C-alpha cells in the first residue's frame, strides 16, 4: 500500500507463488488520518511466470 501523494509506503507484503491455485492474502494497514491523498497498490513482478490479481477488497475497522 503506497501513499502516492506524499511518497510513503504504508504497508508491504510478500506474495509467494501458488502454482495457479487461487489463494487469499489478507493484511492490515492503518491510515493515520483519512485525507484526499491518492493511495495505490503496487506490484513488483519479475515476469518469470504468470501473475493474476482477482480482486481487492477494502474494509474499515469497525470498532
């Protein structure tokens, strides 16, 4: 997770190969203050094998 407005990494997670099996990766990140910043999910991929991203779901912390 990357804050493209101020150039900071908010969270980072390694993705390991799954041999075409669909897996779920869940991780938590916090925004210190919600603002109109542009947030991005970035993938660094070496192109050695296929890469598929099926969906991204964002949920708020319901306290």
